[in-house]
């Protein structure tokens, strides 16, 4: 696709930006997997201000590349 045929996206336009700019889900997912993201949260179920159940979530989302060696000498903690 030649440069003249390429569709103009809002951030490539010489005019000032008006309104919100959307990010395609594929681009967002690509960036998240390339850099990684940590998801963390707590859920507490309580009755009359007495905590009964606590659930903690800690997750790391990232991609794996064969070109990047593991930081551990034996290949990993598992």
C-alpha cells in the first residue's frame, strides 16, 4: 500500500484533534503483551462489618519470546 493510498488516522492529520481518539483493540492487546501488565485486586465478603471471605488476585500478563533468555540460570523457578 503506497503512502498516498494510506488512510489518514486522526493523529496523523495536520488539523487539531477534536473529541476522543479510539485505539483498536488489536493495537491495545499488542502493546499490553509487548510490555506486560499486572492485574491486582481484592474482594472481601462481609456481613455486619465482619469480613468472612477474602479473595486476592495478582496476575501478570505478558508475551513469551524465544529470543529473550530466562533470567534464571536453570531455566525458571518451576
